């Protein structure tokens, strides 16, 4: 429950004024309903008693009638205002939470970001946040307004009728509604969570089915993936049926509670009227108020069914918002920025060490190197020796355990983020292309690049002729670059990197998937396009080490 309360506080901080006004109107709606039914019951009973006593001619019917109309119209207006304010405030607050979640996801450390699947992230941003609308609308505000209405009704019945009637009505509802809520919530938490988990699994598997349908068909897994998605949906439907039965039982318990309390109030009122302690009209108020108070406990039925789903979403979203991931520190406080100098080495590394939290031995230990402007260095070594990790450290996506990294003579941690990204470019082993044209993919690097600049970058990576054969820069790519082979996709990503004109270019196995002749042409084209840039490659192919000016071998032997 603490996670739910934490989410409500976030919503309250974001939309405090609107929620307070909505809560006040919600209480006004309940009190108007109680007053309307109680006044109507008293009016009818008192008028009948006056007629039987022969004083009906002098009984005042105008003021009670006017009050009934006032309460009816006021209740309608208050309900409209309450719905408008609370729903608008909740939707605005949830939109704010989505933005904050997106910011946290975008700022996640590299090691976490590369493991984050698109479908899972989409579910977190959409399904989890959608489930949270019930926290203020179906849980906190209805329960809070109902409790306050019960307390005020108790005071009014004590003042107008009798403390015994007030105690019977309010204590009966609190006891019965509390029992129904806690029993139903306990029974509904598990199936509600399972239903939400199955729903998210269905969405993820269905997205995978649609996005990878071609590959699944090639490998004969299309039917299997469809069955997997259908299985998740079947489990969700089973849990929803279980929740429906629990919700109906909760409704039955609440109805029985209302019936018993109303019957008790009626019986007690009749006893008090017969003993002369109350007039018939006042005795009727307790019965009709008990009927009206059913509205204060009715929302509990829906709240119990959604409680598990809301708790699961609140825990995930709350943890994501409060425990903000730690990112590599950059000195954004340097107001003057950091300039790149050609008079010093582009890159200098001294005694660099890096150890993953759960690893038995360091990934990198006492690594030192230097790279001048206009030169290239190939980092070699067996798989697992830390080549890719070294590039990530230089790009400031990981933070070293010890040692120094200097970019153009300035410590890496002193670089302003925008200046660092303007001068250093990393092309990892796996890069992403989005649906759109070839020109769209290249303009991500430089929106102002001319057509001639785009073709020059493509020519540098030996891709211009391939693109011309496909229809030119207007060739439409599918999701994740569909329409290009693996090698062509790799070269298009390299062309995009060249358009940034970095001072230091970091390439992780840049010629993977290319034949020797094409690989050599690509490497030479990169150097021709960026003659003054320092280029560092993580390499395992001879063509890359032969092309480089320097070679540094890393070892994965235990230190």
C-alpha cells in the first residue's frame, strides 16, 4: 500500500489545487445525496403524519420542496464538477509521470539501456501508467470522501435524530464495508496481478509477432509465436473471470450490508417513535439516510478488483521515478565549454582499470595508450578482453574504477556533455535504424546536410552505388532498417557517423559482415573523409589491423 500512497502523493503534488477542489465536490455530492433522501423521507412521513393528525392544512410544504429541488440540482452540478476536475487533474498528472519515466529511461546507464527491450519499455510507459489512474479516482478519493461523509452524517444524525440511530447506521456501514473491502482485496490481489502480467506479456509477444513476422516465418516459428501470444491472452481472460466473480461477491456483501443497516435503522426508529422519543418524521430520517449511504461504499467494489493491478504498477513506476539510475558524471557546470586542441594528443589513457560489480576479475587492468590527431589505433584481443568496454569508457558511457582518460589534454570528467558529444562519436557493434528514407536516416546526424554531403558520406563507405540501385536517397526503409542487408546497414550507420565530423571516432568492429575488398575500401574512405580525425577501432579482423597506424593488444588472461 505504501507504493500506492507514494503515487497518490506524486499526483497530488502535480495537481494539488484541482484534486482538493474535486475531493471537496465529491464530499458535497455524497452529502447532498444523503440530505436529499433523508429530507425526502422526513417530508413524506411528516406530511402523512400531519394529515392523519388533521393539521395538514397548516403543514409547510414549500420550504422542504424548495430544499429538495436545491439538493437535487446541486448534487447534479457538484457531480459534474467533481468528474471534470478529478479526471482532468489525474490525466494531467499521469501525462507528467509518463514524461518523467521517459526521461529516466533515456538517462539509464548504458549497460541497462542496451538490455531494455522496446516492447517492455512501451508497456512500462503506457500500461503501467494507465493502471495508475485508479489510485486517485477509484481508491483514495472515493474512500476518503466516503469516510468523511460517514463522519459528517454521524454528527448530523446525532444532532437531528438520536445518537443510537447515528451509531447503528455509521458503525454498521464501516464494519460491513471494511469487512467486504479487506476480504475482497485479499482475494483479488493475486489474480489482478496475474491478469496485468499476462496482459503485458500478450502485448510484448504480439509486438514481437508483428515486428519479426518475416524472420519467424523463415524459421518456422510464426505459428509458435502466435500460440504463445494467444496463451498469454487466455491466461488473462481466466484471471479476469476470477476477478469478475470476486467483484460480484464484494457487491453482494455491500448490498447485504446496506440492507441490514437500513432494516436496523428502520426497526430502531419505529421503537423510538412508539416510545415517544422521536416523531415519525425524524424516525424515518435514519432509514432513508442509511439507503443514501450505500453510495459512499459502492466504489469499493471496483477498487478491490483493480487493487492488485494498481499495486503492481505503482511499485514499478514508483521505483523507476524515485530510484533514478546513476549516470556517468559530466561537468555540465562548466559554463565556458571545452575546446578541442590540435596541439596535444587526441586521446591519452593512463593506468585505466574497470571492474564490473559481479565479475571475479577486472575487465581492464592498467591499460595505457595515446593517440594523435590524424592517426588510427586498432585495439585487438580475444573475445571478452575488454575491447568494447574500453570504447564505452572513452565515450563516457561507463565510469572507470581508476586511471585517467584525457581528451585533447582535458580530463574526460571535465567535459561538458554537449561538447563531448560534438567531438566524440561512437559506432557500437549494434546500431539502430528507424523506418524512413535513407535521407531521413542520414539527416539524424546533420539535419542541415545537403544532398551532396549525403552522397559524399555514402561514397566514403562504398554504399553510394548500392543506394542508387535501390532508388536513391528516397528509398524507404522498414522498421529497424528493413530493406538493407546486414553489411549495408552497417555502412549506412558509418555514413551517418561521418556526417557528424567528429574529432575522435570510436568504431567497434566497423567492417563486420564485409568482404576484404569492401572492408578495405570502407576503411580508406573513412580516413579520406576525416583526414584529421583520430580513429580508434575495436578490431578482430586482419584488414582492420593492417589499415591502422598502431595496434594495441589486450589480453583476457587472469591478472
